[in-house]
């Protein structure tokens, strides 16, 4: 479902330099104290830019001689985390999200390092002229659901803080705003995932019920049930976030999980 475009040997000095810079900046952003907000924002932004450059170098195959497309679980995670960090960077200016900064910075560092260590499988030619659009939609759905999971976690925390305030403990985050944002990301991710699955079914010849397809369809069903339950029965709170986490886990298993098992544990490169 996700491809990293580039040559077989693109883990050269350019990608290595960008990866090192992103790692250093992300780790620094995780270690800096919350009282140094301007320094935190600057280092996190530097890590995000270096992360983007690492993706561009990898996709463009800069400095390499063989062009192509690489499948891999690690590039999928890397792009997903980059998109989630982009959402965080925007929303942190409007919502009190400082408590998740350290976790996101460390996850960003881990994802960019994994993409450097496990670049995936080179495929010089796409299976269809529509395949690039399918891949882009797949990447976008990962990012949107990743952002939804982030907001779901913040929503659970906000509800806990609301109960603490009722008990006389100060603090908290805007609960209703987080809930709206969570379901907006779920809805957008569902639409993009549906388009990716339909496009994949259209050009895939022959259609295969492999691990990726089965888990993707199961994830789609879970998200469809979540949105239907929200509309028909007003699902919210822990019930809704449990469905969200379940669907995200299935979607993660669909590509990242199955590819990790095949590439890393079994040392076998699958056909798609």
C-alpha cells in the first residue's frame, strides 16, 4: 500500500546526514524542558524539516544511478509520523499540547531511524499507471488516522482532567474541540482510505485476499462502524476511542505489520 520511491542504494551520505540531523533535533526537543518553549519549537521544527529532507532524498533518489520504487514498512511509518508531527505543529499553537511533545519527538526520531535502517524493497516499475495515486492515498490515510489517534489520546486525557477538576484539581484541555477534531480526522481518513481501497481493487489484477487486503478491509469496517455508531447512537468518550484504536491497529497491521514480519523477521520480500 505504501511505497518509498528511490534507488536500491539511496542510504548514502545525503540520506544519512538528513537522518542524523533529524535524530539530533528530535532528541533535543524531547529533552528540553517545557519552560524553554521557543527552543523546543525551534528544535522540533528543525527535526521536522530534516525529516522532510530525508523523505525527499529517499523518494527522489538523489545521487543514485538506479531509479525505482521501494516498498517497506519503515518508510510508511516515517511518512506517517512526519504528517502527525505536522498536525501537532499547527495545533499546538491553538491547544495546550505540550504534554505530548516529548512522546511525539521520540516517535519521530524512532521512525526516521527505522526508515534509514530498513529502506525496503526496490521495484523499478509500478504495477499500474494508477498505482502512484493509490500509494499517495494510502500514505494520506495513515497520516489522517495517526492524527485521529493522537487526538483520541488527548481526548481521553482531557476527560480525566475534567473529572479531576470536578474533584478540585485545576487544569484541563478543551474537551469538545478535541472531540470534534478527532472525528473530523476519522471522517477524512475514512474517505481517503475508501478511495485507496477502491483504486487498489480497480487496478489490481488479479485481486488477492492477502494479509494486507484482509486487515485493510477489517480496518475499514471498524472505522465505518465507528462513524455509524457516532451518528446513530452518539458514541463518544472511551467507547469511541476504543473503536478508533482498534481500527488503527488493524490498519497498521495491514501494511506495516505484515511487511515488518516478512522483511525483518522472515527475511523474505513479498510480491507487493
